[in-house]
C-alpha cells in the first residue's frame, strides 16, 4: 500500500509537491483550530455554569462580575460586559449593546484562520488542474516527435501520469473543505452559547421585583 502511494506521488510530477505543502498547511490549521475551539468550549462551560450563572441566579451581580473578571474565558468577556453595564445602568438595551460589543471582540478570535481552509482547498484543486494541463502539453509535445507505432501507448501513459495531479489535488481539497465546514459549525455553536447566556442574563434581570425592573 505504501509503495503504491509513493509511486502515485512520484508519477504525478513536480506539482505534487506544492499540493502536498498546501495539504499539510491546511491540516495543521485545522488541528490547531479544533484544539483551540475545544478549549474555548470547556473554559466557557466551566466559567459560566460554575461561576457566573450561580451568582446571577442569586441576584448577586457583584459576585458574578468578580467571577467574570477572574476568568480568561471568552464567555466571561461577553457576559462581563453586560453585567458591568447592568451595575451602572439597568436599561435592557444598554446591556444588550454591551454584550454585542463584547461578542464582536471575541468573534474574530473564534473565526481566525478558519477561512484559510476553503482558500487552501481551492488552491489545491487549481494546482492539480494546472499540473494536469502542463503534463498534457508536455505529453502531446513528446508524442508529436515519437514513432507513429508508439504514439498511442505513449500518449495514454502520459495522460495517466498527468491525471494523477488532478486526483491528488482533489484528494487534498475534499478533507480541507470538510474540516472547514466542521469548524464553522463548532464556531456557530459557541456563538449560540454566548447568545443563550446573554438571554439568560436578561431574563434573570427582567424577572426582578416590579420596583427593580429594567427601564
């Protein structure tokens, strides 16, 4: 099996190497993003469910703010911005705007480098096609000067080798696109958890006694 893969790679021509570089770079980005987003989800869950939420349920906003400030999680920054506005101004719109601003600061870190995977997948496909076209041009040029009795076999062999580049380009692009979709889904799930936490904060504040309700 390994020998077949090595032979397939060697017969594809020089364009197999840049495609391989693109694939390795894409896999490295995907691995780093999966690890990062997984860590973000764990820190968010611990910070909110064990620190911020219990304090909010007890209407202890000072303790909730202290828990948010003492955490380096992304959700602590978003909810902390809302709690800080709550402590100074109880208008619901101001709290929502503060949390939206906090989300806008966090979102670029969540989406960082994920879009590169789609770009690398396109580059891989285009490199494969370019390698095939250049290989076909070289094949037809060589066949033009070959003996007529050998042209058919020489042409078929050259085309087979040239098509290896397209195949490898597609083999690299497909998993990169899959990883891109998975990372986008995980990022959206994290953003949804921010929004859910924000709604919980607003609902807890709105459920106060009539004299303490938001304006």
